[in-house]
C-alpha cells in the first residue's frame, strides 16, 4: 500500500514538473515509471473520452498484460477505436490482430485493409507486411 502511494506521488510530481495536463499524459508518465496499473487508469479515462493515443496505448496494455490481465479481444477493441480515427500505429496493430487471429477472427482481407490504411500514413511495419504478403 505504501509503495502504491509513493508511486502515485512520484507520478504526480513528474506530471507537475513536465506539465502533464491530460489523462493521457498522466498515463504516459505512469507508464514511463512502470506503474502500469496507474497508467491503465489514466489511459482508460482518456480513451473513453475518445483520445486515439490513449485508445492505442490501452490496447497495447491489454495486448501485453501490463496493468491489466492480458486480453487480446479487449486489445483489438481499443485498437479499432483508435484505428477508426486514423491512428496509424493502431491501424497496424489491428491489422496484425486480424492477420494472426489475436482477439478477433483471423481475416486476411481485414488485416490488409488496416495495413493499407497505416501504410498510407507511412507506417514502416505496415509497409513491410504489405510487401511481404501482397505480391
């Protein structure tokens, strides 16, 4: 309990010193301190308000089991929300979910749709996936 309180204080101090003002920024500061539970709390707050960066970050937390139980379906849900707003990294991550059937039914057509969207924005991994799988 004491460690959690000290970590929350450290995150608050970091935010005050670096000028964190949004829930996403608070989440990013907590993540940097490896306080994943606190990061998820702030990411979720921002994600639920439609912040694409936070939605993508929350998806990654669910994918990796950082601060939450690993849940590929939940990761795909948050990646989709960010991807639909044009977030290139989320588009690539959602494409990867569909390519491998992680949290969604495997669907190559849907995977390549999202890779193409990310590639249009110059996302390097999406471009590589398209070069590798689409001849």
